[in-house]
C-alpha cells in the first residue's frame, strides 16, 4: 500500500523516465552486469536442487535446470512459493517424489535461514546506526535463535538417523525417513554453499540495479541495508505476484536514509523482480510442453 500511494501521488514521472533513458548511456554496464548474473541465479538453484535429491534419484544437469524452471511456475499462486518444490518433484520417479519434496524443502529452507541469519546480523548493524532505540535484547535473542535454527537444520538429517523405524507401521513413512537419513554431512554443506552463492547473487544484483538507477548507496551501506531488505521480505508471507510490491516497500523504508526518490527505488526493485522471477516463469511455462524425460 505504501508503494501504491507513493506511485500514485508522484508527479515527476516525465523527469524520472528521462533519467531512466539517460542511464542507458551512462550506467549501462551496471544493467549488463545484473543481466549476466540472472542465469547464474537459476544455475546455482538448479545445482542445489540436484545435490539435494542426489541420494534419492540421480538427475542430469539439464534435467535439474528444466525442473527448477518449471518449479517457478508452480510457485506463482502459493504463499512463499510453496508450490515450487512439489512441481519440481513431479519430474522424478513416482516412488521418489515425496522424499525428494522433503529434501527440496530442506534445501529451500536452508536459503531462507542463510538470508535470516545474515540479514539479522546486518540489520542489527543497520539499526544501531539509524534507529538505535529499536535495537534491544529481544532483537539480539532473535539473532541467536536464527543461528540455532540453521545449526539444527544442518544436522536434521543426522538426528533423524537415530529414529527407530522398526516401530513405524507405514512403509511409505519409513521409506521417507530412511531416504532423509541417507543424506551425508558433506551433501548438506554443499547445499548450504549453493544457498550462500545464490544469496550473494541476489544482493549483488540489487546493488547493481540501484546503481543503474543512480541510487546513491556505497558498498558499506549496501552490506547492511540490502540483507536487511531481504530479511524483511523473507519473513513476510507473500505470493509471487505480490513479492515485487512487498520488496519495494521494504526497500523504500530501509534505503530512506540514503535516497529519498521513492519511485526510483520502486522501479529498481520491480525491474529486478521481473528479471529474476518474471523471465524464469515465462521460460518455465514453455518447458511444461517438453517431454519430461528431457
């Protein structure tokens, strides 16, 4: 609602679009760099997905990319893109889909916890500089709980090995537990590695897009403000269609000390969303017509 109000009441769109046009001649390299990172974003997610299900079913790199793009379509209308992972799992053998879905969610939550942990630390620094009164012991406890959460997630497949499946009557549930328990520690760290890589790409892309639109933000300011934006976006329940608006709202709020041009920030975050979400969704939609064996 904040973004909608600001955009409706803004009366300098002519100047804004003139500035946008001039940016192509002066700041084009920021946009090109941002575009070059877009496929890296999807590739890192595909490699993470492939690693997550590697002990359940071996899939080729090509199939990992195709199923990852298809998953973007499945996540459109579901809160926090929950339909993404089950859509990917549909391309696997029927008996492996449930276990693969669970491993896919663990991999997805790993990215969320990376965003939350790094974002919590960065936001604590951001608050200490700009809003010190908001930084209290409760927030420090939040950071601590986040760190405990990611440690628990890392070792979850290890802990589940101690579950006595002999007393479980359902063969399906027993098979799921056994599949998760087969996850190695090295496999988990590889998943975390690709989550960190993808997160770094997210942050770099947003910084490049802001610089393309002449938003005056230094590297030091970006290090504490951009993770804070992603933190707030991650913990806010959204659907894909409203994610751009939600992220723009938080970006306007967090970047206010550095830039007062609300439409410029909104345009930068929306365009980045279109690149990272809109294009993969379009490509993923076309891939549904391909043979699943590919």
